[in-house]
C-alpha cells in the first residue's frame, strides 16, 4: 500500500492500473508453477509437489452433492497456498520487468500482492504493459478480468486520452479507488472513501454503546479485539485523515466510554482511557 502511494506521487506517473483476475488462486497453472518453483525455491517445491501430486477433492455443500476435482491452482486455506501462488506468478512478473519485450524504453513500476497486481507509469506505456499481461498471463493461469479492472488517472485532464487508449477493454476510469483495503488516488477520492467508512463506524460504535449498558465487559472486549482495528488499519495506511476521524472520536467520547464506565467522563479521563493498557 505504501509502495503504491509513493509511486502515485511520483512525477513520472500519469496513471495506475489496478488489475482484477477471474478465479485467480484456482486458475494458476499448477504444473508450470511447481516446475518453476524447483529453481526458485526448492524446499517448498518438494512440499508442494507432494501435496498436489494428485487432484484434491472439493466437496459441494449439501446432501449427495458429491465433489469436483481440483487440478489447477492452490487450495485456499492451505498453509503453502500464499507462498505457492506468489512463486507461481514470479516468472510472469520477471517477464514484465523486461521492458524490451514489449517495446518500452523503461519498465512499468509494478506492485503485486498475490493475484492483485498494479502497474504505474505513462498512459501509452501502461497500455503496452496491459496488452502484454493479456497475451502472456493465461500461459501461467493468470486471467485478467477487464470489466473489474480500474484505471486511476492522476490528472483529470488525461482522462479523455485514457478512455481513448483503454476504451475497448470496458474497464472503469476514475481519479481514486480502493486498493488492498486502503484507498489510492486524489485527495477528494480519499476524503469521500474515508468519510463513508467513518459514517459506518459511528453506527457500529452506537450499537456497541447500547450493548455496553448491560454487558460492559463484552462490549469492551469487542471494541479492543475487533471493531477498533477497522480504523487503526486506515490510520497506518492513509496519511492525513485525522480530521476525517473526528466524528468517530466524538461518538466514542460521548456515548461509548460513558456507557462502559456507567457515568460521565471528563476530557482528562478520556485522554487517559485512550492510552494503551500497557501504560497502566
């Protein structure tokens, strides 16, 4: 997330293409993946080869529904699935890092996380990179779904050019979009994205405060171990949003904390309650 944000701020970046794939983990070419893994990571290759030597059974929910054979990709939930998929797509990534293959002066900046790939650079260069993924990707079992792909155009003035270049692929054109749980793009898009999330979290806090009136310990546990991590993730990944979180803090201060302790609390007490438990 942070790498992509830095790339977005780079002066050489005109647009970022976020790629979505169809049934990614179940479509990767298993044979090619294992063969390549023998060179890139031999210890894991032996484990994966033993695990996936024979097709696994995927059971269909319901009585007498039977099962289907899984002959491609990696089973979600398998301990080796994430590493296996990453190593399986590594040859494709390395191929795309060679700009001469698709007639570019320099490589597109890429960030990959499992099947979520993103490329950034000049619009015309990005188009060549995109076409190369469409051409080579299926050989590795990587099938981009253009209808679910998003092109983030940095300067609204370039949007018309972007639509002319990428129009045939029926993808979405925008100035900001969700990326790996955070948001990437213009300041306005970040404000809209975070504001909508804050509204949802405020409602969650109100519901938790109702529970706290009768079950304060359960509400406190739910807050510490669950609900608060929704916005701490945003705080780590989206800079400059403190003021946008103000309505959330107001709701916590006004309803949740008093409900937990059973009385009104002062501003000083609120400041103390915001400290980590390790601070006593």
